[in-house]
C-alpha cells in the first residue's frame, strides 16, 4: 500500500483540460453580453422610439457594471470561495437577462444591463483567479493562454448569433438568447468547477482585510507595472476593434461583407496567438515570450503607422499587419496576467479584480482615441496601437527593474 504522500493530487487541485474548457466558456460571458447584443441596437431604438445615444446607454451601463464587478467579485471570492461566488453571480446574471428581455421601457433595460455587467464579470474575474489557485509560473501562463484562446471564440460566435436572433425575434430574442446562454454557463460551472480555494486560504469577509490586500497590491510597483502591461495590450486591441470598421469601410472603401471577413481574420488570429503563446512559454519562459509579443505588436503597429502616414496603406497590408497585432495582443494579455497574478498569490481574487479594473479603465479611455480626428484616416488608430504596444513593453521592463520584480517565471 502506497503512503498517502504518493497519492496524486485531488481532482479539485488539478488544472485539467476539461476545467480549462469550462472556465473558458464561463469567461465568454463578457464578450457574448456585448457582441451578441450589438446587432439588436436598431430594433431596440425603433421599438422604444429612442435616440441612438439613449440606446448606447444600455452598453455603457453594462461596461460600467463590468468594471465595478471585476473589482468587487474577485475580492469577495477571496473571502467566500470561488464556487459559491461564481454560482451566485451567474444565477443573478441569468435572472437579469430574463427580466431585461421582458423590460417594459428602455430605462429598465439600462438598469438590468447594469446588473448583468456586475454579475457577468464574474466569469472572467474568477476564471483567472481559479487558474491562479491551481497553477503558478509557466504552467499558469499556459493555462491563461488556453483560457484566453477559448474566451476569444466569444466575439467570433456572438455577433452572428445575435444577428440571427434579432432577425428572428428582435431585441427581446437577443436578450432572451443571452439569458439562456447564462443558464448554460451556470450549469457548466455547477457541474465542472469544484471549489479551488480551501477555507484555510480565505480572507475574512471584512472591509479591513480586503482593503489591506488591495493596499498591499497597489504598493507593489512590479504588480502595478505588470497590470499596466496587460491593460495596455488590451487597450491596443480595443483601439483596433473600435476603429476597424471605419478604416476598412471608409478609408479603404470595402463593403460590409468584406469588413466582416477582415474582422473574422483578426479574431481567428487572436485565438491562434493565444494557442501559439501557450507552446512558446514552455520553451522560452513567460517573460521572454511576453517581450517578444510586445516587440511584435509594436513592430506591426509601427509599420501600419508609417504606411498610413505616407498614404501607402491599403487593405493588402492592413490585414496581415493587424493579424500579427491581434495575435501579439493575445500573448501579451496571457503572459502579463500570469505574471501579475503570480505576484498576488496571497490574494488571487483581489489580484484578478485589480487586473480587471486596470483593463476596463484603460480600455474605456482608449476606445474613442481612434476617431478623434475623423473616420477617414488610419493614422490615429495606428498611432494609438503602436503607442499602447510600446508603453506595454516599457511597463514590463519597469516591472523587471523594480526590486523583487525579476522573480522566476
């Protein structure tokens, strides 16, 4: 009979492929909640006789809820555990979706979308925290790469599904479809995701300890720099996503169908970049792979800027260069988040919450940048993408230079 120490780790302590797939699915909540819903905007506007700006508030409310939820849910899960927090949040996420689908006014839709943002943010925040519970170093980086690759399928699937549902039953059908997806996520979480934070590793659900954890994280300069490296990669990606339609259709004169194909190529490249990163981390290490991805992102965006500034940028150059950029952003976000959570090992939920707060704040600040000088030039978006990539590289280098920032991968 073997001694107890020779037994394999309990199932709840393993970062298995099935568990990663389940985490990736629940982590899609954010992407599906926006991309599945966007095609319904014109129908929502017509149904309530509202302005486009008023309808846009439903998206703003969701994003505001997501920012607050990212900050709160990860921290609360450090006190109550991952599973209980996730199941509670997704139960409310689904209920808010059903209520929004039956909303009698636009004001109710806005309020319920805020609730959806608060609760749906549990998917990404707790997926990262659970990976941090079960893995560290290169193994965590590979796990987060697979997680981001799986979550990257959300934009690919969300937009066509939303268009199909809206065509079939209008905006209410789109929100009803989102609510049903939330129920499916709740079932997957209940069946496939056991508790990964044992009671002895939890922090009391009191404001003092929670604030102390966050204060400790914010005082860690390497942690803050790595959060910035991650969030700047995300900001560059948001710049590309938010401006790509104007550039491809207004600057290059492409049709909506051509744009959808170009955007799909970028989405596939993002997923591929995360998978390739998972393989490279094993050979090169997390920090080396992060630097290579940041250089690739800066180089591709820099090439876009030079071509746009000289009037030589066309669709033939835009497609491959933006594919390199999106693939690099996937690697940046995977590796920087793994290194960031490695520095928050004493409170992974709080670390994930802080990471999400940086992410959504910089993303919100970056999103309008590409359109500040009109929608007939690619120079601003290329400059913003290049600037975000360079600043991400600088932030990562500062993290390495900070005392204690060069801990092993």
